[in-house]
C-alpha cells in the first residue's frame, strides 16, 4: 500500500477547522482559505482530508483508481467481525447503477478500516450514506481520479469521523487542494494554504541521581530553546510557579514538562520518576551526667530502628570502631552520631557536649622512714595544688580531722589521701604503708635494799624477752660491759637499762636510785705501850667521828658497857671496836 500524511478537517460555511478530542491533539482552524497548526499530533474529526498537490493516495491499493474507505470511530473496533456484514450502497451522480461493494480489511498504522474498491463511469460522482453496524457509527471516504478536473490527479476526499493526522511532513506553508461535497451534491475543488508550525522538543535530563534522600534534590533540565516557555508538572498536576527551563525536585513523583514554542505549539515530555527516600531519625540520649571527672564515663544512646547502622563522631571526626547504637564517652568533646537506614539515607544528630574535668594530682611523699618504733612518727605530705582539699584515710577509713595537705602518722597502717580540686573531681592516692614496731617493756626490780653500806651491793634485774639486748646505765652514762639482764650495783647512782628488741626498737627503763653509804673510819690508837705489867693499863682510842657510836670487843666478844670512843684495857687480849656512823654503817 501507499501511504502519506493526512490533515483531517470539518467543513463549515466558509470555514474549515480542527476539532480537538484529546489534550495532545491538534486544533487548527481554516478561515478564508488559511490554516495554521502545529506539525504533530492526531485527531478525531469529521471533515475533508487534504493532500499535498502532487501527493499520492492514502492507503489506496495501487491497482485501484476508485474506492471507498470505511473507518471505525475507535481503534479497538473488531474489524474482522464487521467485514462480513458491512455493505455500502453507492449511487452515481449522473449515473443509473447502484453498486454493491465487497470490503477489504486494511490496518493502517494500527487504525483499522475497510476499503471498498469500485468502478465508476467517466461522468460519475458518488453518493455515500452513513451506516451503523452493531452500535458502531461509520462515515465514509471516497478515493478517486476526478474526471472533472483531470489535471488534479490523485486527490482524495474523506468524510471521516475518526482519523489520525500528522503534519510533520508539512512544516512551513504548504498548498493543499480539497474537494467538497456541497449541498448540490456536486464535487467542487479549491485550494488553500496550511501553515504547519514545528512542535517543540520536550525532554528532561537529570543533573544527578533520581533516587536520593530527604533533604537532597535533583535538578531536572528541560531542553532549552529560544522562545520556549515551560510548565512543570508532578504526577500530572501543574507545579505552581515552576515555569523555568530547570526545576529542582525535592519530593517523590513523576515529573513532566510541557514545552511551548512561540507559535503556541506544545509538547509534554515523557515522565521522569523521582524517588525521595526518607532519612532516619538521629537523636542522642545520655545515660548519665554529661559533665564528669576523668576516669568516669557516660553512655550515649542513639535511637534505634530496623536496618539502622551507626557511626559515632567526636568533634566531627569518626571514632574508629564506634558503630553500635550506644557509645561510652570518656573524653571531652561534641559527640554526634550518623544514622543510616536500610536504603542508605543518613542523617547526623545534633551534637551532645561532654565535659570531662581533670582530676587532681594525688601523690604522697614521706618526710622520713616509713618503718619506725612506737613513740616515733613520720610526716606524710600530699601534692599541693590551688583549690585542693584533702581527706586522709588509714586502711580505707577517714581519719577524723585529717584534712590538711600533711599528716603525721604514728601508728601502723596503709595511708591514702583523697584530693579534691575546685571542680569537685577527686582522686585517691596510692597507699603508703607505715609500719610502727612495738618497743620492748623495760622495768627494773631490785633483789635487795637499794640503800646499803659501802662494800655491799644490790642486784638490779630487768624484764627479759626473746631477742632482747641490754645496756645498763648509771646516771645516764653507759656502764661498760653491763649488757646482761641483771646488774650488781655497788656504788651510789641512778640506774636504768636500755632494752632493744629484734626490730631494733629500744626502751629505757625507769631509773632506780641506789645509795651506798660510806662506812665510818675504824682505827685504834694506843695511848701507851700495849705490853705492860699487871696492875697497869693502856688507853685504846677509836677514831672519833660525828654521830659515831662504838662497841668495844675483846677476843670478839662484846665488852659490856664499853661504848665510848676510848677504852682502857687492863688485861691481855685482842681488842677491836665496832664503829657505827649515823647511817648505821659499821
């Protein structure tokens, strides 16, 4: 078959016009033999088909000179059912015969129709009448070689309700001729101009991915051209104010753009689908105080959701390995969490500020040995700092009143100090162990009187203990060699003993006073010869001393009444005198 493009119009008095049945169909009016229109589209019209001068038949078999085209009003008409029942009666203008035409089914670009080849005599016209079959209404088209105007060969008159027309071949001004079946039932011929304006090109290109996350966008770009105007639509509805060549899409939908050129011709682009995925919720809640002291922490909790993944950040930098819903913060900083959902959309939470205050320095130094004997001490010193306060402890228990930087330890124990700075952060020092060894017991007992006469003595005894050593002193002076638990005092003085145990701890005993009284001088001088004759005597004189008392003896026996300093001996014998002084020493 031969094909060409048709422009279908409705004939009215003095006017040929397009009727528009769909939004994308043409609307062309012919007044005073002029037609302006756009160069693409299709329509459903009753009217005259115009063919360019010199054109060819439309859907007419080449072997036929004449014929009738029957078109259904809708493209879904079942042509195969109709072909066996449709007949077209035709009568010839100026002729006498009536022809019964057998139809041939033809499908032209998806639009079904029936073609009825006929034979007409040289003077004939053709009278067509409408037909209704199975509630479908048909009108007719006539294909013929016009015998009245043989110079206009291959012209077509179509009286048609449904037809598709495209002017893309006729951009610019094209001269058409048409034949009109008028009231006089005569075919008339005329010519007119059709100005077919080009329709704009309407395409959309995306400046980025068409699937993105809430808060992002994509720039949709219509093809630009001089004189074009635009109207963007989402899901078929005009977007208010979206009349520029570009449009920034931020929500899901099918976006189209209607491009119109200066001639008023419009084209709607194909749809561009934008999918905006929701972003997750990203919040942080703290499981405790956000301000705390070094060595403590706070648990930061992100909101959870199915398929969520996490990346924690501190001061804008990723925290390595921090990819769980919770994070334990131990350092100062502004913490955020990036939450990503199952479709890859991410959002960063608001910052949560964590302030970690430094703890003070807590060290102790000792002012002397940490091991010493009872009765001694050691000065413990804490590190001094501005605004520091202190609490000393022994074996973990507060020492009442021990709140200074220094503390004097006098008993065994593990000493620590809790140091608190100006912001209330505390730290406990390492323990300092103080060992206080007990001193031995040092007492002295006397085995006899402490007051006695010269040439006598008293045994002094100290307490004994395993590993004890001793050093006796008299009046504070070490007595050489006196290193036993006992000591015999023979001279007057204050005696004590220093006892040392195995730990090296010593105790000095109390002092014991020993008084050794002197014995009186006991001498005898004779007042004459010690040998004499009976009847004679000799005066024996004892040494005189203050408060002395005397007792004379002969041959060791007391001479009764002989208690004076002198004694007159008259008989032979060995005479002695016992001299006793005031303190009883004889």
